[in-house]
């Protein structure tokens, strides 16, 4: 989820697939009165690279996405959408079995 912070107001832009980035990236750039060439200069790339990323964001690496969002002053937020209450989730994360291993039985860092 990308969030745009304007003063004390945050706007969420829910994304379900990479193709949706196309309209949002262009809109975010334009809302900052930036031309593709301006954004390209900030990122140290040529204008045609920005045009290509806006046209087809599916080819963008995650690293490039983060650099682009940072240049646009946008933060990427991952939101857990499970219906479980936040308080319950926090409590479960702090509890662990007596042996000290994570509750799932998997070792730390394992998926």
C-alpha cells in the first residue's frame, strides 16, 4: 500500500497488482509539479527511463521502486488485512512457548 502524506493528512492507494502503479506513479509525480526530466535528474537517470517506468512499472526492480517512491516523498506500507483485532495480534506476537522458540515452531527467519 502506498501512502501519500500531505501535511497531517495521509492518503492510501491500495494496489493489488504491479500494473496499478502506472496511474499512481504518474499522478504522484504530477501532483508535485515534477516533469519526467526533473524526476530523472533527482534519480540520476535519463528522462526516457522515467517514461519507460511509468509506461510499464512491471519491469521495475523493488530497489528502483523504493528509490522512485523516496524521490516522490511517498512511503510504502504493508498492512495486515486479517480480521483479527490489532490488540490480539500484538499479544500473540509477544507470547512464545516455554522453550523460547517462536510459536509457529519454525526457527527465526524461516518462512
